[in-house]
C-alpha cells in the first residue's frame, strides 16, 4: 500500500501486528477522531479569525506560531505514530491558528471567498468518498505511484520557490493569475483531492489488517493534513480567479 500523503505511506504498517479485536483500528473510530481533530482545527481557526478583525489584521505572530508548530508536530507524528493521540491533536489546533489567519486575510481582500473554499473542499471530500466506496475510482498501484510522484513534484516546486524568495526571485507561474497560473492551481487542486482517495485507502487497509487502536488517530491526522492542504489550494485558486475580474 502506498500513499502520496507523507503521513499515510506504504511503510506505516510494516512493523505493526494484528492487535486484539478490542484494541484494533476501525473505520468508525477513525471517522470519530477525524471529527474531533477537525473540531480542534476549527477552534484554532475561529480564534485567529477573530483576532484578525480585533487587531486590525495584526496576526503575523499567530501565523508564524501556527505554521512552525504544525510543521514540527506533523514531523513528530509521522516518525512516531504512537504519539498521534497527543501530537495529532496539537497539530490540528496549531494548523487552525494558521488557517484562520490566512483565511481572514483572503476574506478581507475577496469577501465571500472563504465560504466558497470551505464548501468546495467538503463537497470534494464527500464526492470522492462516494466515488471510492462505490469503486468508481480504482486505487491501483500505478494510480498510487502517479499521485505520489505528482505530489512530490508539487512540493519540490513549492520548496524551490520558497528558497528562491530569499534571493528576491520566484517561480512566477505559481502565484500568477494568468491562464498558466490558474492552470497550475487547478492541477494542484486535483492532485490534493486525489490524495484524499489515498487516505481513504490507507484507513480501510489499516482496519482490515487489524492495526492497533492508536492508528485511528494517525489515520485521522493524515486526513486532516490532506484536507488542510486542499482547502489552502482552493483558496489560492479562487483568489486567482477573483483577481481577474
């Protein structure tokens, strides 16, 4: 099994055993924990959203703390899945701080954009879940390899662009609202969305293999990682489209 999401990859179950029935990972348990983590993310997001308007847009500190903390916590969770009940929860709250601040900034510039991005993100989630459960999308090895390669390529481009920014340069098409820039964002949104299918497959396989109960938290964490990415890419795409009006 392979997933493009670094939190949910083909090595995760390599060292696991079939746990006792009462201590095994289940799909319903993972769903419950996903809702819990989503709730923590929303609490963090609402906090920085309110702070944006109360402080006149001064939320740079919250963005820095949320961004750095969520990255560190994600790395800890990926390399130590047994800590997922704690680090996954802290990650969700920290990511919420970042998403709330970013969302408020986009909303201030393009009123109504956040609710559009939220609706598109969750509509995509449920549409792909239905497609996965009905087997309209077959998760083959070639499909997994393709999504993994595309995801890796996108993050390499973002990394190169980030490094170039320190030298006053950038990959213009990543941020441009030109047809090429919009086309790039569309591709990224599609790849991010298809990562959800990889997450569904990971969670289903984990439950079938009788993975330990803590893997429910790990699976929920991985799903939140993908949803946060998809939401941010939806925001970027909508912002580019709005800037052309």
